[in-house]
């Protein structure tokens, strides 16, 4: 499993617009067999900062499966306006250190 984190720092858009876009885009994540889970969170201290966390079956499944598959074009169309406001987009290994 690979976890993708996409950190948005909104300058041009309001947080409600990004949330609405992901309400549309989530349908395509739900249909993608490469996607295991996802959540969008908003910072309490800086409301214009949001993080999308997506669990993929693997990095390759995300990049070669989802990105080249039928669900990516409509997903991208829903969130395209927010791409310039991405501050970071990276893949991480899960649970190097964890606790309860």
C-alpha cells in the first residue's frame, strides 16, 4: 500500500469550493479498484489549508493504473481548477511509527 498526500494552500479559491469539487470527484475514486480509501481534512488553524489523503494499493497502481484508466479523466476534470494551489503532492510508506 502507498499513501498519497496532497496538500492544498488555497489563495484563489474558498475551501467550500474545493470541498464541493471533491464531493464530485470522490465518485471516481470510489469506482477505481486501485483506491482503497481517502479523506479530505481541513486545518483548524488555517482554514485555507486542506490535505487529501488517498490510500492506493501501490504507487504503480496509482500512477499506471488509475492515472491511465477510465476514472482519472473525470476525476481530474472535477478538481483541475485547484491544481495550481497544490503545495505538495507525494507518496509515502504507511506506518513507519504508529500508536493508538
